[in-house]
């Protein structure tokens, strides 16, 4: 008689992977952040991927203070590929802040989570979210009254930006590589730039910041667990999905990429990987900027999007987006 399945990975007590491959998730998460009410923004949910029952949340500023067409910002949440949802308070608050402060239509898609759905599932789902926006744009092209009412006026499909936080930043990188510069296959959607907040990259060789002191909410053991749970079974942290400069990763030298902005905190475990990513791409001639906030830890913007330092981030994002204000 075989032994009963036992836990082989326990992630924060909310996610257990068993020896037989089954997974147990707890939705009883007590959030320390409350949802912020912002009457300047309205939002609603859409089913964008029927096959996998995936929803996105669309945020729309009630008053267009710019009197111009509104850019589109796609926000990809973090969570080590294992956690997160558009409905989580800090993710919702972050998108509200982006919509109101950037005067942009913000799209926040969910994606399939690991270990039930290992990478590249999350990247594939992010592509589908972009395609959903494309379908809206194509409907409007064929019929001015087509598409969703929220997207049939004041929306500039020619100015789309993809923002990714942590694992969402990793996904944003892979979208940039997969779609290439200009993203013409997504017409009328035109992606103009990518913003990676402390992208969750990995590698077998440790960095100095990874070996440094743990953060308040993040440590190296947890990062490694996320990789074990999210990478294809049997793969290492040098897999191309984890390490953009690993031995099996695509050569980015000849690849045309849209402009990229990388933002990280000075006390992040992931800081060195974010900085190296920016440095390597800069050496390859890519249009990339790196901004580091001294003394800040992982998620400093997304977990407190209405703070004083968040205001600085907003100004940086505005400058980045203004470069494409045609």
C-alpha cells in the first residue's frame, strides 16, 4: 500500500504542493492594505480568455483633463508567478493610481498561476490580454460604435505601455522579446514602451544583493521556492524564462526592442539582477533606462501607491510616456 501524498513545498502557508502533484490553495488571506476609494476613476471586469476563464479589470478616468486621446497602460501584477489577482487590494489601488495620475486607461489582467500552470502559461496569457485590446481596436476600426463603450472614445491604441511588477516585470520582458519593436502584428495596438518594476529574474550564480540581508517581506528561500514552483519541472534558474542572459536564452543583440524603463529599490534582493539587465541591454545598444530608489524594498510602489515616494515614481512614468506623446 503506497504512502499518502505529503507536502513537498509550502509557500507561506497559503499554497502547498503535494508529492502526487496536487495543489492546495487557501483564499483566506488577511490583507494589511485596504482598498482606496478614488472617485475620479471607474472600473469594471471583462472575461478576456474564455478557455481559461481569465478576467481583466479595466480602469477609466472619469474626466479627461488632458483633452487628448488617453494612452493605454497594461499592468501585469507580481506574486512570484504563484500568487496575485486584479482583485487584490494593493494591485487594485496601484491601478487606480496609475489611471488617475497618468490619465490613462489601465488594463489589469489576471493570468494562470503556478504550480498548477507553470511558465510560460503566464506569458501566453499576457499575450492574450494584448490581443483582447487589439480586438477592441479592430472592432472600432470597422465600426465607430463597435467594441466596448469604454474604449470607443478618447482611447489611443497607438500609445500602449506595458508595466510589470516583479514576476509581472519578467512577463513584460518576454512580451517585449516576443512582440519585438513596433509590435505591428498587434495593429492597431502599438506598444511604445515597457516599464519593469524590479523584474523577477533568476540565475544559478548568486548576486551580491541576493546574498545580502533579507527584506521585510522577501528572502532568498522564498525566491528559490517561487522558481521551483513556476519553472517547467526539472529546469534550473538559468532557464530562459528565468534568466534573460542564461546559456540557453535568445541572443538579444540583433533583436529590436521597444524602449524599456527599469525601476528598483536600493535594498531589494533583486536589485543586482535588475541593474545588470539594464546594463547588459544598454551595452547591446538598446534604449533602456535604470532608476534606483535608495533604501526602498521590493514592491515599494505597488504596495503603497499613494505614498510620497510613489509620487516620484509617477513623475518618472509621466516623463517616460511623454516621449511618445504624438
